[in-house]
């Protein structure tokens, strides 16, 4: 079946450091790919998405590119802030039910 | 003006009890979901309804029964609660899944933290 794998956390960075969170997927066909963010005590919010190969999703300085050849959707940000501290989830979606298949989540802690 | 709301936010109960969690969305969406987040933050789909019709029923104990009285509401009833049911339960909704691709985002509620003692 379809699956999503994220790099293990937690990730601890200093403010203004470069962030990469790796995500790879397995799927039949071509799923849509998402990054969701969960701030402490809150629900999930969509951060960005990409729906086909070579699409780049971007939002709030975060970017991720849908790479079919490597089945990856790595999340990057050039300069993180303390307010980016949260749990980040990579997810894929099938086209018939829309259900999201999540990676295990990566906790990011940014220190001043 | 909350988009997806859940009640209660916290639920503490004894083993063996029966409890319900309610979800409502005011986005006009047709498709709703329940996800379970365990203590390690792992999220897994449980159920989905599209226009009050069950479309996803993952391998979940039959003590869990979803009910959708209308397309804006999806409730989750749990019988004979067990310690392992302790988790955060998230409701989500999206536009009608029929005739659309999987590219549409889901909107999540704030979660219900269930603690079974």
C-alpha cells in the first residue's frame, strides 16, 4: 500500500539556520503531496502542497518540490525562526477517497 | 466563525464507559474524516463520510462507530473504552471527494484529547 516516510526527529536548530526535513513516499499512480504543520496544542494546518511532478509548493518561506524520480518531497526553509517550532507532517493523498497518509511527523525546535 | 469544531476538547473517563465526540464544519464541505493521533504523534485515518455515506472504514475495532446525521456533522461514538483508546482524535473536512482529485486540502479541527483511566 501507499506509505510516507519522514526523517526522524527531533530537529533542533538555532534561529536563522537552514532547515531540511526529508520525506519520501511510495504510491501507485501519482498522489498529491502535502506538508502540514501542528503547533503545540493545536490541530493541523496546511503548509504547502504539490499535485504533480516538478511542482513546487511554497508558503511562509517554506518550499518543497515534488520529485517523481526520487519519490521525494523534502521540506526546506532558508532561515528558520523561533515561531517555526512545531511538528511537521508530510502526507500523500489518493484520488478516490482523498484520505491522507501521513509520515510519522518531525518535531522542530528552534532556539534563539 | 470556526471552520471545523470539535467537542469536547478534553475528555477524561474510566475504562468500560461509552463516550461520544462531536464534529461540525461550516465550510459547506461534503466529505469528513476522523483521524487518530497516538502518543508518538502518529496520525492514522479511521473513517470518512461523503454526503452522509461511509466511504472509508479502516481496520478499527467495532467499538468505534461513526455517525453522520447530515453532511456538516460527523460524530464518533466509542463503546467500552479501553486504555489503548487514549489519544487525540482529529476531525477534518474537504470539498466533495467524488469527481475531484486528491489534490484538495483537508481542514482540521483542534482535536479532542481522550484519556482513559
